[in-house]
């Protein structure tokens, strides 16, 4: 029987941070990289890329919020794509950024690291971005909910 390319998983435990704003969960011995979740969340996810040992998914609905989750301060969070981790306390953001930097140096760069001091955070952790990027298309903008839906018809 052929495996499904795209499918939904309900009530999946998000286990840990991966990289680039994604988290990791396991499903049937497969590693899933999930956008829109934080470690400790339980969520219904839409798997949109399904390989033999891994897949990529996005959150359709959080069924249980992690105790580490906070309310993002920006009304455009999750739509503009500029900030990946506003749903986490700033201290956790720094912790995960440091983890990602260390892992990149160790795993990709094959660099043996001495003990690393913690990242020093910014005094102003909100409303500091000053970059805008615009894209243009003859197609309608799709929201995150629409992109995660199986009912969206591909645009011509």
C-alpha cells in the first residue's frame, strides 16, 4: 500500500526545538519538523512533506498549550514571518538560538567547541525590527489557515 503524501495527525506531542523556528515530534518512528509549535505543545498537524524517515508539518490547531508558551506582542506575528519565536519567553528564545548556533558549529562545521558563555540578550526585546520586504504576484495571498487546509484549490 502506498504511503500518503499529505495527511493530518491529531494530538501530537511536540518534543523539542529543532532549528530555524521549527520543533521536532516523533510519529511512527519518523521525525517531523513542525512549524508553529513550541516544545510541550500538543497539536493537530498537517504533514505536507513526507519522506521515508522524516517529514515537515505545520500546526492546524494547538490542542494543549505548553507551559512555556506566551501571547505574542505583535498583531502580525505568524503572518509576516519576521519573528519565529514570539510565542516563547525571550529567555527561552535566547536559549534555543544558542543551541542552534552550537549545533551548527558542531554538526555542520565539525568544530570542537570550548565551553560557551550564554548569549547576552538585547535590552529591548520588542518592537525593534526595521526591515520590510514586499512581494508582488497576480495571485491572491493565502493565510496560514488556508495554506494548512486540504480544501484550498491550487491557483492558476
